[in-house]
């Protein structure tokens, strides 16, 4: 009697412990999955079963990747052993455990399956970083900003002036999320010269990012925190309530250099963004963390996405 009771209890006990406590991996069911797919964001979903040894071995690595990618790319897991999730796992073509799939933009783009058996935190991390769709227009000259702003002028535009050589992952994440409603651009501006030339700021600000937002022919500098959540909130309000959003913008005293027609409509070459070359994947040190339990291992340097522009 006791033994069979234990057996009945066992699956849920094991299931609770697949991922370390405090893990950023969020367990979801069918409705959680549907919700996640509506977000238009890149996310990763691991389809697992609690009895599967590969899943247990993957769990600390997957958790470490989740922590490194938080809050830019969410990592989820579905327990396919649970009755209520069986249909979802079937629909997703799960034939073995673990099956890890990346959804580049919710349900709007076809998912990709993680094919390697090397399920390390760094492999997950670079896979996710590389696969976030990049809808950021790279602009190299101040003159080209005008062309870009006047093109497709119905959409608000968000231009990042960044000291970074490559487009920050956070900016790509946002460009993916708001792809249908806001045009995103990025321009390297190491010392604030471009910002100054565009009429924003005095220039000469070394190493600082500036987000310029163009809406209805007017440009302003976004004054909030340059992190994912405040920026998302700002873009949401920009789309629903331009008036209140514009309180977060500071405008230059003189009208922005908007509709002055440049003589040559030089096409900005739309070179595909060379995503920051991922470092060669190092063997990551695999600490042997017991099944579930235990702390979430810390991501190594370079395996943490910056939530700041
Ligand atoms: C996701 O994209 C669709 C289609 O472009 C849009 O209708 C929907 O509002 C977007 N959802 C969110 C949460 O942004």
C-alpha cells in the first residue's frame, strides 16, 4: 500500500526538481505557451520529461543560460509527462527528450530546433543571441538619418546612437518586438558628435548611448532608463498615447533637421548586420549539480546579455 502511494507521488516530486530552485526557467503549460507565443519576442522552450537523464543533465546549463539572457530572451520549459501538456508536445513534434526549440518571434516565424547534443549554457546563450531577428537599420552617416526619417514616415522611428561597434542585443530584441509598428535604426556615435550634428545634445559625450525618437516629423531624446522594461513601456505608450509618451522626450530648442531634402538620395546599404561575432564556444566548466535542487549556477563572463544600452 505504502509503496504504491509513493509511486503515485513520485512523478510530481521529481518534476518539481528538474530545474534548480530560483531558476529563471519558467515552467509553462499549454495556456502559458499560447501566451508566450503572443509576445512577438524571441523565446526558447525546452520540452522535457522528469525521468529523462539528458533533461536532468541539461537543467543546470539551461538555467545558467536563462540567467545570462534574462530579461532579454525568456527560457521556458514544458513537462511533457503531464497529461495536460501532451497535446502541446504532440503538436510541437516532440519525439524525444529534451527537445529544445527557439521561436524567433512568437508564433509568427517558424521555430528552430536545437540540434546539437552539446547542451551547454554557452551554446544556448550564443544560439539565442544569434537568432534574435535583427530589424535594425544600420546608418553610417548623419546625412542618411534624414533620408531614413523621411522614408515611411507613418511609423514612429527610434534611432540609437551608440558607442558600440555592433548593435546591442537589447536594441535587436526591441526591434523584433516592435517590428510592425516602429522602425529601428542604429548609428555608431563614439563621442556624441553625431548626436550634436543631429541637434540633440551638445556633443562630446564620450561613451554614452542616446535614443532619439521621431514621431510626426518631430524628433526628441528619450529621457528614461535605457533598459528593456522602461523602454518597452515607453514604446507601448508611444503607440497608444503619443501625448503622454512625449513627456518622456526632450526636444531640441530649434526644429529638428527633418524634411530638408538631401540632394543625393543615397541608399543606405542594407548590409546584413554582422552580429557580434560569437566567441568560439569554450567548453564550459560543468559543475556537477545534483538533479534539481541546488543553486542556479552563475553565468560566466561574456555569457550575460547586457540589459542596458
Ligand atoms: C504581435 O504582433 C501582432 C501582429 O503584428 C500584433 O497584432 C500584436 O499586437 C503583437 N503583440 C504584442 C504583444 O505586441
